[in-house]
């Protein structure tokens, strides 16, 4: 016998379900765990991240402390086991979300870090900073694999910490794991491949603030300070066999297990993201 979903009571649509109150400053970002557990993490200017369980009436499970200044953004890894948080004073932190402990602090940026995003297979992490750079990291060992610069020549560390017109505001991974998008104060949106150090395509955009790809990766949306949202059709590119293999194997095992496979070293090198 066919079953039907319960009828939605129109009076319940838009009803406030929970009001989560505990932060003492502005909440800058929110992210749900991708595993469907209804675990929510909030990032705030009060220098903390708070973990909420919406299945338990919004009970606050944990406070993650470590940031010495504002927390700008946070993102879960695809398997929900890891959280990245970024903030002022060059901060990029990785957290173990099973134990709620800090894994490591990633060192490399020279200014506030304002956005982060994991690749869809969890093997890579992208961070965007006011130092005019986007870094692609291996989150499992903390190495910087790729640098995408938005100012040429790139500013030296002593100048990268100051004001300029190339602050990067947002970064987003496409669902093919091969491309990222970035927005900067130079009135441009850039579309990059993770294996090339120059943009595949650029487009004009004033006052860009945030960006996100559609589920199939065919459209990029960007929001601006003046309240507008713009859309672009993204370039279509065929991924290499190597990229398809790297992503496929990480759908069944994490990077650490891939590195320990009893296979020839050349094959392990083929499956790595040593760009």
C-alpha cells in the first residue's frame, strides 16, 4: 500500500521552531553537518564556535575555543568528521568533531581569513584571506598545495597585512572538485581550476561579498553589499582521469587510508593531490 507524507498545516509554515541564544556577539556564519544529524555550528565575533543539537531541542553541546579574535566562517568536511574555522589574526583551525578537540592550526596566511570550503571528497580545503590570496590545503597534514593570487606581484608579508583593494571576500568549491570561485575587492569574480595557477575565466562584479555553486556546478551565484545577487553559467571542462580516480577512491576511504594502501608508490602518487 502506498504511503503519503503527512499534510502540511499551512498555519505551521514559517513558524519559529527554536531560538538559540548563547553567543554574546554578532553571529557571522552557520553550517549544518552534512550527515543529516541536525548538528549545527555557529561562528561568532565573540571568538567562539558553538555546537547545537537541533534534534535535542537546540541543546548547545559544546563551545569550541581557540580563536583569539573574531571568527568569520566555518565549514564541515563532507563526512562531518572535521570542521574548519577561520577568522581574524590569520586564523585557520581544524577541529575533530567526534571529540570536539582542535586538530591543528594551519599557518600561512598574512591577514584575516574570512572564508573556507572543503572539496566534495574532503581531500582539499580552500581558504580566502584579506592578504589577497586563496590557499588550497591538504587538511590532513596542513601543507599548502596551491596559491591563487589576486594581486601581481603578490604583496610581501609585511604589506599583505594592510589595507588594499584586492581583499578576497569569498571562496567556494564546485561539486566537481576541480574548480573553485573567488570574489575580491578588485571588482572581479574568478573561476579557477585547482591544477592551474591562473583563472580559467573572469567576470566583472562590484561589491562582491559571497558566492556559491549550484548543485550540478553549472551556475555560480554571487551576493553583493548592495543587496543584489548575480548569476553566471560556469565554463564546462572535462576532468582528467587522474582527478576522477582521486575523487572516486575518496568516496570510500579517507586520505589517510589512501596513503596506506599496499600499492606501488607511483600509483599512490597518481592518487595524491600533490599539485
